[in-house]
C-alpha cells in the first residue's frame, strides 16, 4: 500500500509540473514558439538528466495535453534542428586549417536522448 501511495504522489507531482508548463505555454499555433518554450522550461543544462525530460514529455501525452500526432510534429521539428546543427558543425570543421583529435573532449549527453521515440506511442 505504501508503494502505491508513493507512486500516486510521484505521478501527481509530475502532473503538477506538467500543468504549470501547460498553463504558461505560448498562446500560439507556431511550433517554433512551443518548442523553444519547452526547451527553456525543461532546462536541460541544469542537470543533464534526459530521463527527467523524457518522463515529462511522456506525461504530456499520457494526460492528454498533447496528442501523438502533435508529438510527431515536435519530434520532426527537433530532428530538423539537429540536422541544421550537424550541417553547421561540418561546415565549421571544414573551414579549419588543422583539426586535431577529440580524445580530450569531455562527453556530453545529448538533449536528443530526452525525446521518446515515436514507436513508444504506437497504437497497435
């Protein structure tokens, strides 16, 4: 019984955070506005915890605030932006006269890991 109560309280606290997000979202149909608001809201750099963000996004769908089709649009938006970053990075690397190894770079978790794969929401 205690575990069940903890689970319910945890879900409620997640949903309250989710409701704060939803109440304050931009009043627009533009995906750019919505996505940049979400990116700022989840504040990934604060802890690099992509699992926290993945749970948050899944909660938006689970509680019916966004539909799966809308999520697919969000996912496509993210992948377009990641492609743009990759292209810019490649262009920059090609512009350098000398490129050394990257063995000394500290690994950084990608924000992309925070996004559930669309297959997670399949309707079988």
